[in-house]
C-alpha cells in the first residue's frame, strides 16, 4: 500500500526531480562536474545564472565601495605636501573613471543585458591598472625615483573575486594580461637595476614577482570554484526543499480529501492530530518494540464524539430492494445504486445536508451538523422530495419496480466515530431511532415527518396525518410522536441543478473547504505539473534569495509588514544567525554545521601545496637560505605529499577503479587508506589540524630567514655606505616585498579552506596580520624602512601594512559572503530534513487513515483513482459475512463510551485473530458491526465455503469467549449472523441469518 506522498514522490522521480541514485553511488554530488550536470538536468541552470547575475552585481557594488574607500584613504595618507598633487590627481581621475564605468554597469536600466556589465568591468580594471602603473612611470621619468605599484595585488585578485564573469576562462585571461603588464613594469622600471647599484637587471626579484603572480592568479582562480560549488549546491538543495514542500502539501491535501470524504472537518482535524501525536510518541518511546506491539498501541480507544442539539435527521430505504436482489444481476443493481446515491449526494450538497452513510439500500443523512443550516428541517424535507423524484426517474429509465420510503425527524444527536479501525462517521441518539421508525412506518413515495419537524417548517408544505402503522408503533408511542405525510407539491421549484463533474460534490461537508476545486487537486497530484510548479517557484525565489550578508535597505528603511513565504524563511534564518561572527546562535546547529564533510578539502590542500612551492621558490631566489630552511623544506614537502595523497586517495580510487559494482576497495590496506581519506574529510578536528599545519608551514618558509637577519650588521653596512659614498645602495638581508607577498598568499590560503568556520579563519587571519605588523614596526623596522616605497610621502613600512590590511579586508568581505551563502544552504538542508520528517509522519498518518477507512486490498486502487467519478466494485463468488447487532442499547442510559469500548473489543479480536483466511472489518452502522471473510485479491476467495464460514465462526466465538464476559453489565443482548453467499463489495444482497450467542446461551 502506497501513501499519497510516496506516489507523488515516485511521480516526481519519474520526471527527473530528485538526484539520480546512481550518481549518488558512483559520484559525490558536491563535485563541481556533478553539480553542473544536475543544474542542467533539473532546469536550475537558468535560475543559477539569474542568481549569479544578482550576486555579481552586488559584488560589483561592494568592489565599488571598497575602491572609493581605499582610494580616499590612500590619498589622505599622501596629503602632506604639494609634491604629491599630481599623484593624487592620477589616483582620483582614474578611480572616478572606474566608478563611472561600474555605475553604468549596475544601473538598473542598463542591467537588462548582463553582457554590458562584463565590458564595463573590464574597462574599470584597465583604468585601475593604468592608474597603478602611471604613478611609478611618472616618477621614474620625471624624478628618476623608483616606486613599487601599490594596488597590483588588489587589482589582480579583484579580477577573480569581484568582476562579473560567469565562466573561469575570462577572468583567467584578464588576470594573466594584467600580470604581464606589471611584469613589464618590473622589467623596465622597478627592478631595472639591482640594489647594489649594478646596471644589470635584478632577475631574482623579477622571477620572484613572476612566482607571486602565478600564485596569486592560481589562488584567485581557485577562490571562484568553491563559490560556484556553494551556490550551485544551494540552488539544488533549495529546489529539493521547494519540491519537498510541494510534495508534502500534495500529500496533506490528499490526506484531507480522503479523510473529509468520510468524516466532517471538525472530527477529522481531531483524529488527524491525535494520530500524529500518537505516531510521534510511539516513534520516540517504542522504537525497540515489535511491530505487533506498535500496531496494538494504535488500537487506542479514544472517543471522538460531538453533541448537536438542534438537527434534522433523514432516513431513506428502498422499497422492493429484496426482490431486486433476486431478479436483477448484481452488476446492474450496483450501478443503479451508484447512480442513485450520486444524485442523492448532489442534492444533499445543494441543500447543505450532510450525508452520513449508506448500508445497502438504506441511506441516511443529517442537517445542521458540520455545515450550519438554520433551515435544516426544510432542507431535509426538500431533500426527501428530491430523492423521490430521482428514484422515480431512475425507475422509469431502467424499468425497475422500486420506490423509496423517507422518514424525517428533528431533535438532537451525538456525532462522531467509534472503534479503533475502519472509522465511519455516524450519528447516535433516540431521535435517530425515531427517524428510522418514521421511515419504517412510512408510505412508499412519501416523506413521513414527525411533529417536531413540522413545527420547524413554518407551514411551507401541505401535509396530512401519518400512517396507522406509525400510530401503533411502540417506540413512537413511547415518545409521544405524532406523524404526518408531506403532500408532494405540484411544482418543482425546489429542484435545483448542480454540477455533477467532480468528486468533491459527492461529499456535502466539503462545501466551503479551502482545498480548492477538483481540477486544482488533480494538478497537485500530477508529477509533471508538480515539476512545473517547482520551476515556477524557483524562478520566483531566484530574485529574492539573499546574496549579501547585511541588507542595508532593511537597516535604514525597516522591514515590510507583509512578508512573502520566502521572506519569512529568510527572517527565521536571520534571527538564528549572528551576522558579526557568521555563526548560528544555536550551538547545536553550529556543531552540526562544523562536522559536515568537506569534499573540497582535497582541492584546498592541492592549491596550498602549489602556493607553498611558490613561497619556497620566492624565498630561495631572493636570498641565500640557511641549512634549517632547507631541512624544513625537505620535511615540509614529505608531510605535504603524505597529506595530499591521503586526501586525494578516495577521489583517485573512484576515478581509477575498474569494477563499478565495488563501492570501496577490497584490499585491506587500500580499504584502510580509503577509510582514512573519508575520515579526514568528515572529522572537523582533523581538518583543523591540516589547515593550521599548512598555514604554519607556509608562514615558516616565509619568516624563517628573518632569524638570520642581524640588525647591527645592517646598521654597519649603512655607516660604511655613508662614509665611502661609493654609489652603492643598501643591501638588505631579505626581500621585504617578497615577504609581504607571501603574507598576502598566506591570508588567501587562510580563507581558502571552506570546511573551517569563519570565526577560526578570521581569528587566524587577524593573528597573522597583527604579528606581521609587529614584525614591520618593531622587530625588523630597520629593514622595512629601507625597502622600496610606493610613494615619496608614504613611509615604506606603511606601504607594507596598507597592502596587507587591504588584502585581509577584501578577502574577509568576500569570504563572509561565501560563508553566508553556505550557512543559508545548511539552513535549507535542515528545513528539507524537517519537511522530509514531516512528510514521513504525514505518510504514516495517511497509511493509518486509509487503513481505517477502506479495506486494505482496495487502498491502492482508491489512491490511484481518488479524483475520478467512476463506479468501482469487485465481485466474489464465495465469501462469508458476519453481522453482530447490539439490541436494546439505550444510549441515554449507558452512554457512547460503553458502545465505543464494545466496538473496540470487536476490533481488537479482529486484529489478533489468526485463521486460515483474513477477516476484514467492513463498517459499523448504528448498533451493527459488519465484517467479511474472503474479500481479498489473493485468490483464496474461490476455495470453497467451508473454510470461509469456519473463519467467520471462529472470529465470533473468540470474541464471545474473551470479551463478552466483561461487558455483561452494559449489554442486554447480543446477536450475530453468518452468511455464505455471493456478494459484491459496495453492494448489499439478501442475507440468511442464524441466531448466535445470546446471554442466556
């Protein structure tokens, strides 16, 4: 048996919404190639492009803000003499040109074509590069002074981080082009001569700059890849979340339709909540119990009953039905009943009358229950007259001898469901019995009413005295009921036509329901339509998914009063998220976020190793290194190769494996290494150890040479230069700009590890920066103050600090944005998990509800055809049926709880009964309990009557033996009936009754 949720998910899978299981098995879904494939396959690519356009525009705006800020700050630092007026003018003019170009790109009317943004972004980078190169060239030509360009590292990594390129080839080409421009500057001006005054070119520093450019471009290129992975993964997760939400909504809607088709909304809501509560409690406290025990817990005996004081009950019974069962074939009889009951339901819906149920040829309903109806007596009388007309029409059409008796009475009832399984909504009270007696004592083709009903009709109908049979009826005499027969009106003004095209019209208590039309519901259950709804929802939300960590318009202009569904989700995320520390306020969320596997760790380690090699090359080329430097190089390379092989082993094995059916290596050593590779990605502490180890190793290669630098030696060299004035310049013990460039790469590496939380990365970054500032200003100030400056009026050490601080700020801002998106993705994953859990609970609730409404063997058929209006029936040639009727049950004396206990006893015996054939509960109608044996699709229904009859007899005997003794105080008499007959599910045929077990026997 499948629930609606399972069926919707199967349909969803068939049209390609959930990630392919094979891809999950043989590829990691977080791999960039897999994510790109999934984005194309599940129609997320266009939405991803739209979102990236928004994200890149926001990043361009951030870049614009940073550019203006750093230019102003740098110019303020230079303003201390008139000699720098030209430099400031160059910086301001080219910055304004870049700002104008970027503003044109992000102008709302110009962003309709995103290609314009790419062109103006390239133009702004050209302006900035020209600005940064012009100043050193100007000073070299006019004053013969050598300066280092101040913004070259900022411009290069901004190409990769902030420029609006969708693919990675364009920024790489632009970054390499900008790097070549700076290398030409270094060749022709900055390092045209060596420091010692020789006319030859300073090849060591040029090669060092080339290595730095290589490392910087590589870092910038790789910095884009995790962002693409995070954004694509976020969209795929969001799509799953939206899809799960729609599937859950469809499942809940289908559950409502199913439940409301049998039980009115007030009772149905209580039952639904109670089932979910019990299922939740069972899953939390009884996970280790057997399935039989868990099933027994669901057979609870809670009573769902409501009291209604002013209602009108209608009972209708077909005349000559017994004769029809012997003269008309079963199929024709069932089709006739179906057509009649459909018309009766339409009339009941039109008149706001609630149909309770029908038992064979008996049809009864009530007005002013569930559906408010002040004119309930009039509605029931009109319904009775409509029913008479409908059956006369059907009689003439099919040429059958049939008629109908109708009894109507007004009073009070108890309504609800009783028992533990196969719930059916019903009404109970003495007034119900009176309405039944009015029908029994009535006249075919006439509406037989009581005096209580007549009082509520306001003389709208003509009437005459009731039947002689009613006058002599003991129950009617006991309650002093006077009866009347409604004279059929000569006109048919009360007959109104309504649509007969939806299943919703069959159930009168669905009128006014928020579930919508049947067409809407069909849309909900259609797998391909669900996918179109998902696509529409994703396109709508792609314009509102957050792209920035702080939304300034909400700070300055407040928050709108009316939030959309997605804005509410975002609001819930933000109240659980700390913007300052980029972490969740709930420590459990934060812990679960940190322990997520980091599949990008292998790429981070690979890039880190390349950067370490660049660092080693830069320091080895710039100065002669000591023995301890080379020992550290050997040890560090060995460790890095081991770590690199470990983190890449799983990926390489999966790529190179020959047998795709083996998910893991079969060799013990290989399996152990494979598990260790998974362990490094999965365990947060191991990732922290690798992350800190790499940063410390790269920093050690950068700073170890500082230990060999002697302050007194540098000062003595300076004295000798001043004394002899031989034209030589200072010879420093290390290349300060090479060290600063390695610190820049270290800051990059620090934020490169996406599996490390932001708090740790910013703490390590600040520690590195502060330590380097102390080195510049305190420990080795005598070296940095003698290095090349960026401008005449800016001390060299301040230039190093400015570049280092700028790098940390810029990388920190883009890292915060990436961290924010990653946290949003995690939040959506949590929401998806919650929705899946809710769907699972709804799934089980649906299963319980279905099994408590329909026989289990037709549940699947019902769920497949829930929104159709076709007659469904099954014919069996050999079944046994049992009717257990409680006689002389006075509900006003005994109460409904006792009746509920009796029915629950029946259900408990039925659930625990073990016989050759399964006995299926059919329904409870009034005081009658009905069950059948042989209603299944396994073929046992054709084996013969003896086994079927024996199973039904055994069930009745077990019930009598085990439970009747405890109920004697409340039950005056008990009867049962067993029949071996040819029957049709949904229809009623003539039955042969035998007396079984009363209290005296």
